[in-house]
C-alpha cells in the first residue's frame, strides 16, 4: 500500500500483511498491518518501524516522500519484533538519526542489534522533543503491553501514536475507521478490537484504566489515534477509548458462549439442547467447536460473553487436550467477571468437568455448579437434562450480569 496522509505532512508508511495467520502462535484470521509513520517537519521524524520481512516495503514508502538519509529522529515506541526489527535497515539509510526510546527499550533492543554506532537518546515519561513546527510528547506505558512501551503524542496535531494500544489485527486497504466501516462494517471493526484486547491486553485492565486516566488528567486533546496495527481512529477516537475503558472494567454482553470439543460426538450432541435451553431463556448463544476454531477466537468469544459453558469429554481422567490448552491460555489472560459452567460425556471415571471447575476457580471466576455429565452417549432423558441445564445457566447469567 502507498503512503497515506493522516494530517498535513504526517504519513502512514507501513505495510499490510494480508497473509499472516500465525502471529507468534496467536491466530490472526484477518491478517494484520504494521503501521509506522513519517512526520515531515524541519526535523523529519519516523515513528516506529515494521516487522523485518516488510523492511523493503516501508523503505519504499519512505522514499516516495523523502530521501531516508534526511530522517533526523526515529522514535521507537515498542521494541517487539513486529515493530522494531527493521530499525537496522532504517539506521543503515539514516545513520545520523537519533533514536528515542525508553531505558527498558534500549536494554531489550540491545539484545537484537549492535547499537554501538547509533545515537540513542533515552526518554522518560513526560519528556518532549521539538521537531520544528511540532512538539512530540513521550508518555511511558510500562507493561502496556511490554516493559519498554511508550506512546508519542503530537501536541499541534492532537495525534496519539499509541503503538499496540487501540490496535487491531486487520489487513485492509482502508486506513481509517470511517473508510473501514464503509468497505466492511463497524461490527467487524469492534469485533477485531475485542479480539485484540482479549488476546493481548486482557491481563492489563487496571493499568489501562490508570493510563487512560493519566492522559485525561493531563488534558491531552486527542483528535486521532494512530496505532501500530490495523485501522487508524480519526472519525471517533473517543469510541475506542470508551471501548477500552469498558473492557478494562470487565464489560460483557448478556449472552452465552458454548466452547467444546468432542471425541465421539457425545459431548457435541449435548450442545444442541444446551443452546436451545439458553435461547429459550432469551439469550443469544454462540457455539464453538474448539478443534475447528482458532484459540484466539475462542478467547475473544469467552471474553465477549458474560457466561460460557465449557464442554469436554474425559480423556485419561482429564480434559481433552484442546480444552486443556484453552484453559491454560485463560490462565495467562486472567479474565474477570465471567460465569463458567461445565459439561461433558464420560465413560467410566469422569474428571473433565471437575478439572474445568478447578481451573475456573483458580482464576477467581464465578462458577455455576454442579456441572452436567452424561455417561457415554446422551439419551433422550439426558438431552432433556441438557436443555434444563442450558435454561438454568442462562437464568444465572442474567442474574449475574445484572450485578455489573
Ligand atoms: Fe504489535 Fe507488542 O507488538
């Protein structure tokens, strides 16, 4: 994609990765983009780089706007590989540039590159840099989502370069929110935000709330949010800020997700009457067969719904491996304010339902007990029990949801 002007003399010069489906083990069914930005001021300034595979793309984009050797400053908001691993290529073309980053970023980037020949300036929270007609303000955002992270605010243009925060894994020819909702939809954009937040930022809700509070307190006016992935928020940046505040506060939809796997379709057979029961209590129900669905999508759907029924057959006295992986993923993501119920078929000893509840309790999640187990294959009576269990769970979800 060619450079795109965000504001007068501020350009997106990044790359769209239409093909990536495995993003360090996190599935990205929509692809992604690596966004970096060039500000053409008295001192031309590059904000972030891109994943190393796309170095040629961003260099080509930069060259359409300026001879790279004229870049005076390179700001590294975040050193993760998808954003900082083209910096060696950039510095080879702009050897006189000064690189701005946090101390923790320097210590980390030092492990990837020989930086001995680079001019590096360590910046601290609240420091500024004048680049001509504009002043950049650096705000450290440690653990959002890595220790090195910071964001950069351009006072004159009221643009926040937010690195991963407020981003989404979307590959699109649209650069801005208003363009994307025309060629796709607001639902898809919001869904991608939920996905990104659930899989990357969920553990950091309290930090997110605090950092947004700091920005509000500092009185920074924000007209545009330009993240390092996906769509740039220019029509309604307040929308994504409110979405983040809501998600950080544990917002969910009053709905149920059923996430399951199955060996011989017995646990699967339970999902139909369960979903009918949920529906008959007036709640929307999404059913996800985990083996056929990316774990990242399951994590997002878990996070979107107030209640989730997790279903697993018992294998060697434990949960099925895909369900065990899902529970392990949740352990790292540390979700809050969600209700979990468990179900599954077993042949002799059982164990999966208990393990699901044990894991949910370790996470501090609310649980709907006892769970529902059927021996081998659900009979007609078992199907009726499943239906009633779905209804009862939905009723509990409504009660629980009303407490938020
Ligand atoms: Fe997009 Fe934390 O990297």
